[in-house]
C-alpha cells in the first residue's frame, strides 16, 4: 500500500496498521473501556444533515478563521498528542512543518518527543502548548515560563485526565513507556522489522518537555507513574484561575463538557474551551463533543471561543461543527495515522485532503466564508 492509495481516514488508518507494530497501532487506535464514546464521536456527525443553498456565486472560497486571537488559514488544527516519534521518526517535526505549510495551528504535548523550542523554530504557525497540572506549583510556573520564553501563543490545559483512562488494548499488549511488552507484544514488534530499523536508527526516545524535571527518558519514571505521582488530582478552579492570571496570552481548557464548567471557564478569564472527551480515551460513556456542542455554544458562545474535537474524519464533519457554532475543530488520529503511515508527506496529504473537502463542501453549501455557515444549514434527524 502506498501513500497515493490513501484517499480518506480509513485508508491512512489501514496503511498505518500495516506499518506499525500492533501495540503502537493499538495505542493510537484504542480508547477507554468498551470504546463506546470513541465510536459515538464519529457517529454523532450522522445525527444531522446539511441543507445546502445554491446559486450563490461561490467562485472564491475563504475558509480562514480567527480563534483565540490566532488567524488560521483553515478551520481545523492538529490537536496535541503524545509520543509522536514513536509513530514515525519525524514525529512532531513533521506535524509542525505540515501545519506551517497549511497555515494552521498545532499542539505540542507535555508528553511530546520534540522540544517546544525546536517546534517553534520549525514552524511560524500558532503553537499550542498542552499542559498538565503538577503537584509542584514551582514546576508549573517554570514550565509556563519556558513556554513564554519560547514564544508559544496558546496555553492549553488538559482537564479531562485527572487520572488515566482504562485502555484495555494497552493492557493486553503491555504497551507502556518505558516498554514493558509481554510476549505477545514482543512478537508484534518482531513482525514489523521495518518499523524497528527506522526507530532504532534515529535519535533515541526523549520527552524534552519533562526530561529537565522528571527522569522519564532514562526509564526510572514511567508515564503511568508520572500521571499518578506528579500530576495533581486535587487541582481546582482556583488553581487554574492562578495559571490564567500568570499566562500573558490566550489560555484554553481542553476537556470541558458541561455548561457549568464552560461558564466557570469564562469567569476565570479563559479565551477558549475545547469540548473534548480526549478521543474517547478517558471517560468511556461520556458524551460526544459534537452532541454537546449546541448546548455549550448557546450558553457561552458569545463570551468565549468554543472549539471541539473528537471523531472528525471528513470536511463535512468540520462544516457541521462550524454550523453549530464552533470556532474551529481539532483533529487527532486524523493526522496521526498519516504520520505513522508516511511521516511528513502523509500529514501533508491528509491536511490537503481535508482542505479540499472543506472547500468543496463550502461551495456545495453555497458559502464563501465560514461566517456564512449557521444552524439554518443543519437539520437534526
Ligand atoms: C495517540 C494519542 C495521544 C494523545 N495524547 C494527548 C496528550 O498528550 N494530551 C492531550 O491533551 N490530548 C491527547 N490526545 C487527545 C487529542 O488531543 C484529541 O483530543 C483527540 O485525539 C481527538 O479525537 P480524535 O483522535 O478522534 O480526533 C491524544 C490522542 C491520541 C489518539
């Protein structure tokens, strides 16, 4: 299978599955418990249909949006995800370059495998730093200062991961950092020697956002111990309000789902909220962001930028979310499978396909700007 055979999400997913050892593929593809929320995320877009207008002169289409003060050439961005160099040796570098080429925002995870500094040098696109809240407040301040020095535009605090989700696929394969593979897991690696050669002939595994503070790469601290020992489950709204005050730019909470929380995010001065269930990887049974979107937009959409992610695989999914009132849409696996399949050319191809789908969709909907999309264009079944 070649990159030119990939025309949609499923094709990229299949190509990634062929290249990756099973435990790594399942780490990306998997979600929590019975994966009900994961499935619903994409299905939720089928609960409504688009109602197009015609004969509106759609020769030129402008799909740019401004979200949290950042101008994006396209209304979707690459949501922060962990461990990207494990999927392909180019990792975050590929995603930063592809995002720059397409003029969109990209996130670097706290568990990213390329440093904030390097990502900043690679890309002039708006850069998000995805942050977890540590017990050690000094550490939080130091990490925020570092992001500030680097010139990160948007601080994004993930609030849906106060404890790890129950990812049973990872338990079955023994996927963990550092690797703790069981026999079956090891066999899966042996079956994909090309991945192993690629991985072991490039620079070693590192988590540069954390390495200064936690000895993760060296193997003494596992990611699951990082979550249980270093992150603070007693974090409250007051703690976050302090962080918002300290950060000079736009501050965004990722993983808000309730109207009550959305209102509190407004009260403490956040610029944006991302409705998200972490791609179904945390609380299984939680609502899909798209199902919850209208309720949140109605409550706070005039006071804060409402963004959503989860299950987005098509340009029409993006158009439906924007029609309901989202300011932009995040994608995760949509670019991770292409990254795993083919590195930077894979991510670029995926971004280009989404761009083309949105442009085509807008023309067929009779829209020349994103502002023309509204709930008039949508009917729920
Ligand atoms: C492999 C993987 C790793 C992720 N790592 C992080 C992370 O480190 N921090 C974070 O806030 N979200 C993380 N996410 C969640 C994404 O940012 C995003 O919310 C989610 O992938 C959206 O769902 P989608 O994959 O269906 O597009 C991760 C998702 C995946 C699939």
